[in-house]
C-alpha cells in the first residue's frame, strides 16, 4: 500500500517546517539564463553550474551572442561540468532555435520547450514553474529518492510514474513549492548515502526508515 493523501499531507507539513524557504538554487536573471542553466545542470550539481555561468553570461550577454558563438570557445567555459561538450552544442542550438522559431522568447509550453536541444520533460517543468508560474513537479534524483523512501511511489517507478503519483496526491497549488522542498529535503537531509534518519521528523511515516530498522535488528 502506497502512502495515502492524509498521511502525505502530514509529511509535507513536517518537511515544510524544515525548509519553509526552499527555492531553486541556480543563479539567473532572465528566462533564457535559467533555461541555459537548467540544461547545464543535467547530471551536474547546481553549485558547479553557478561557478561557470557568470563568465558565460559575461562573454555572451545576449541570446544572439550565444547563437553565433564558436563551439570550442563555449566548451572552454563549461569544462568543469559533466558532459560539457554535448551541453556546449545544445545551448548554442537552443539559442539559435529561440531566435529563429520563437522570436527571441523562451517558449511557454512543454511541446515547444522540449523541441529545443538538451531540453527534456524535467527541464521544461523547471522553466515553466520558475519563469511562468505554471504548476509542475520536476522529478530529479532527489525527488525520486524521497518519493520512493516515503512510499509515495513504488521502488521501481520511473520518473513519469513518480510525477503522476505526486500530482495525484498533492494539491495542484502546492506542486511547485513541494518540488523545491523535496529537493532540499533530499539534498540536505534525506541524503543518498548516510541519510539523517536518527533525527528525521518524518521517520514514523517513512518506509525506508522502517525497512532499515528491521534489517538492523536481524
């Protein structure tokens, strides 16, 4: 049996108390900068992305600048993050597509965003939520881990199934903030290795904690 709506509501209230100010940690000033930062953050920490983007924005302050950039030059700005060669190609292509296909504006729909190079469903969700306030739940590695440990989703659920589970059980008005709070909870408390179970306020609701306790007693 998965966790029910009422018990999940109680869990969300406890996590909200822990991280009331949870928000996206990528640094950006324009919708285009956020889009590029999210593309760069795939399989890379937000901290690592925030270290490279200031110099990137300084060198390419406008969409037109990045669209006409030399690939090798862009790669040099991204060398410290994972998959930088692929990401360099993708952000140049994305800049070009936004100029040609979307009149210089970051798109406002999943379909349009996902037509851009390096933009998948999760990236589109982040951009729609952060830029346009569209209720979404972007499922990253932290949201995945927390959802499975709290028994919101099955242990073998994929990101699409997890997103559907969360949207069914959480009021739409809370999707964006819950996404941020789950990321903070996973990033700073419910860690992949050595989670802080002993001091966790949601341990009585947590399947992972119960299972871990059983194993320790056998």
